[in-house]
C-alpha cells in the first residue's frame, strides 16, 4: 500500500507549529512576522483513494522498512527543505523539523542524502533545520547513531531527541548524544494537570534540560491549563492541538497571520486547586 502511494506521489507532508510562549513584545509594539512561532514539524500523511488522509499509524512499518525507509526519508528531506526554502523566500523565517527513521539514520548513505538535500536548497540555512530522532536508532547501533548525529551537527543541523522519556536509556543519551532540543513525550504531558507523577516527570525533564542549556518542547499541549502549568515549570516551547493540528502547507501562511501568542498568554485560567507550583 505504501510503496504504491509513494510511487503515485500520494505521500504528502502536513505541518504543525512549535510555538514559544515567551512573547517578548512591549505593549503597543507591532507583532513581527512569525512572532511566537519557532517553526513547524513536518508530519507525513498518505492520501488514500477511499479512506482519505491517513496518519503514519496506518503505515508506520513502511517508514522503517528495509526497501522503503531511505526512499521515503529522501522524499521527506526534499519535500520539507523545498517548503522551508519557499517560506524563507516569502519572508517567514521558520525552523523546519523532520522526523528521521532509525533505518535511514543508520544507513551508510544518510549523510550523503542529507548533504545533497541541503545543497539543493541553498536558501535555507542548515541552522534552520532540525532532525528529530527517537531512541530507536541509538538503541540499535549507538556508535553509528552518535557519529552520524555529530556529523549532522557539524553540517549546522539541530538535533532533537523525540518522544523523550519513553525509553529506558533516555538520560544516558542526554549525556552522550549531541542534542539541542528535547521533545517531552505527549504521554507525560497529557495528564500533568491531574497526575502528580506525570507532573513530576515533566518537571524533572524540563529542569534537567534547562540546566544543560537545551531547548525543551512539550508535545501534546491541548489546553490553556497545560500551557499555564508548563510555563510555571519554565517550559516555554510547546506543540499541540491548542495551537493547531497538523495542516497542509497551503494553510500555514493564513495560520501565521492569525496566530498571536498573546491571545493565549493573556487568557490564563486559575490552576486547579491543590496542584503544586514551583
Ligand atoms: P512525533 O514525531 O512524536 O509527532 C507528534 C505526533 O503527535 C503527531 O502524530 C501529531 O499529529 C501528534 N500530536 C500533536 N499535537 C497533539 C496533541 O495536542 N494531541 C494529540 N493527541 N496528538 C498530538 P502523527 O502525525 O500521527 O505522527 C505520529 C508519529 O509518526 C510521529 O510522532 C513520528 O514518530 C512519526 N512520523 C511522522 N511523520 C514522519 C516522517 O515524515 N518520517 C518518519 N520516519 N516518521 C514520521
Ligand atoms: Mg517528531
Ligand atoms: Mg514525539
């Protein structure tokens, strides 16, 4: 199914904003383009002739399949860098984040694929691109993953550790892998308002990341209550349905025009009683 979709060009990218709740604007000051928006995460979708737009859960195996992982990975690199370059030319200085499968990251050709994709899009600085990796690749082959990620950093790319906290070895990866961003998995973020254990885990990850000078992005932010509590934890970069679901590229300029982080920051509700603040 996925190979067919790939060959028929029915794989497309959706984009979900990553926002910063540090608004930084003085009263009366105009809103700069993209203010409050750090960038977008590219998320793959399949256009199915009968079932419509499908998310990766419907074809997850293909993304890491020996025959398809690199081909799909190269498609994603090219599609996202093309889009990012276009937005930069249009005056939207957005960071572009892409998910890299473990198989593609560990492929001996990965760095060549990455270099070729960057060279084909010279108007998008590598520093504006971020690759998101889960702990699967380092678990399979730590030395190769470590060396490849270092080489990516040397190319100027940012590295994000995705779904952070879900794996058993996360903290030791923080020590040994060259990362600039940690994305706290949505399974911890979802219940921070009600579950003190999840709250403690997110607080711990955020404190550690901040002390290490890493950017920390909370995934799965769905309500203003989540936003407010995360801010008290000093977690200011967020992604989730509160701001927007993943959307087709064509909707992004309109969304950027209508987005204003002040609408969220000024709209805070009291925290539920009994919830600890730090
Ligand atoms: P991920 O990289 O952790 O991406 C975040 C997922 O959380 C996305 O699911 C996104 O739609 C979803 N999400 C974002 N905000 C919220 C929220 O507020 N609430 C809830 N319930 N969900 C939220 P999606 O698009 O289904 O992607 C699932 C996973 O598939 C991704 O997780 C990533 O691991 C993988 N994936 C997506 N695109 C690609 C790709 O281009 N290549 C590869 N190799 N993997 C991809
Ligand atoms: Mg991701
Ligand atoms: Mg994630």
